[in-house]
C-alpha cells in the first residue's frame, strides 16, 4: 500500500507544474497550527542503502535525545563570546517525540520524518523551528534546518505562495553555528557521506546513539 502511495505522488509530480521542486510528503502524522509532522520521501544517494526504517523507538528515548540537542553559536562581531542553548524545551521535546515515534514506525527506507514548529511571540511575529529525523543503524540523526527563526506572521499565512510549513528541511536564513549532543560520547562520527542531498550544512546534523551497536 505504501509503495502505491509513493508511485501516485511521483505521478502527480510529473504532471503538475507545482512539483517543479517536489516535496514528496507521503503521510501526515500530526497537523496543528503550532506543529506539523510528516513523512517525506527523498532521493537517496545510494538506492541500495536507505534509512533503517521502519523502526520502533520509544517516545521517551526520542524525547531524551531531542532535549539533549545543544545549539552552539560561535563568537560574532556583536558577541564577545559564543553561546549555547537547547534546541527544544522539555515540553517541545515531549510533544514532538510522540509523533516522531509514530512516524519512524511507519517510514520506509526512502522516507524521513520532518517537523515544523511555530510559536507566536507577539501579535506580529512567530519563531520557527524545523527539520527532520532519520535512523541509520544504531543512531538517530536530527537535522535542525531552522533554530527559532523569527518571522512576521503574515509570511506564514495559508494564502502565502510557498508556506514555510511546506519546506521544513529548507533553512529560512543562513545561521552560524552547529548542533551537538550534551553527551559527546553518544554522538555519531561527523556525517561526511549523507544518505541524501542535505539542504543545509552538515554542522546542523547530529547523530545520537539510541541503542548498542
């Protein structure tokens, strides 16, 4: 059934001008104003080496990993020293982990889980955090494409030509820095050969061991 869904999506992209840059969302796991979680098919660098999907991970394991993701910003001309902060609050990690666990259990080797978080900070602006997750062997990889990027609310209106929520893997603005895990001994080696064409720097991708090799 899932293979038929993928074939149908690909066929629609061939006949639709709207699919010039295809975003092959195959399954919607969660769709709320503040959070969207979907499965997205990607073109693999090596079709014979896909993601380790489907895979069953406990939601609390994913939650611990998400909460342990650290964003490290280097020194800039406007800052005398670099900064560090968590990519997700405890509440964000818990809420997102449940949907990610469902997504990973349904994903095929050609699909990863994408997420889009949006929170209004006042009547004019919202902050956006988005990216994706996939499992490769004993590691859960987290792609942080956007880290609390501030945007005017009108730019994410449903009538907007290309809503941000339909581009979770694409960075809205260049962001200096990198992501890491709070326990470095659990981190995967740097991702030198990505399984698919990453739209962002590998500095914004971190793999965390969730199981013994």
